[in-house]
């Protein structure tokens, strides 16, 4: 292990015990490594949740096209788009809940309600700033925001693709 000696600031090799000061940042410092690793794992979970939602939508649209119900009637298409939008919203809510559970597990919040609120604020990039996590974990909030923005992009692409498929089907039927 490399340790920095306070006397001269040089790096020296040492195998002594690890003090709490070596692991936890000072109160005015922000931790980096542990929040990054935690955020990467949570982001991976978020991607898996969203991938499951996308796959459900793909199977649903294939079924609707196979049954020749997609792109045929306006209100049926509205129902399809509404269903896809609700699946995307459900995925986002589950992802926010995942991040909230991580916040609770890290000891930043006592209850899931406050953690979920903070997660929703960060995930949606609302950023009210009414709650700030400790220096040990506050890097999680911007990382969750980046993940949320990417997942909103995936949802937008999914909804747009479904709309495009419905319009193309309708145009093929018209001609």
C-alpha cells in the first residue's frame, strides 16, 4: 500500500493498519472511487431494467403487428403509444427506486421515502438542491443524473420508433 507521509509529503511504501482517515474523505472533500464503483454497478442495474422494458415493448409491438392491430385504427394506435409510454415510465420509476435503495444502503437516508424523493430529483435532473448528501456519497447524485438522462433518451427513441412503425404501417395500408 502506498501512504503519504505528512512530514514531507512523499510517497512511501508501508504495510501498516488502515486508519479511518485513509479511507473516508475529510469533511470538505468529496470521495471519488467508492461512489464511482457504486454508481457503475447501479447504472448497470438501471440498464438491465430498461433493457427489460424495451424487450417487453418489442414483443408487444410484434404481437400487435402480427394480429394486424397496429397502424389500423387511430384510437388503437393511441392505446399502443400510451401503453409504451407507461412501460417506459414504470421502468424509470423502478430505476429511481433502485438508486434510492442504494442511497439507503450507503447510509445517506434513513427511510426509502426521502431517498426516493432525492433519487427522483437527481434522476430527472430537476436538481432542487434541498437535500445534499455527505461528502462520502454526494458524487452519486450527478452520476444518477447522467444515467437518468441517458435512460430518458432511450425511452424517447423507443416511443419515437413505435410511432414511426405505426405511421409506416398506416401508410402501407393506405396505398
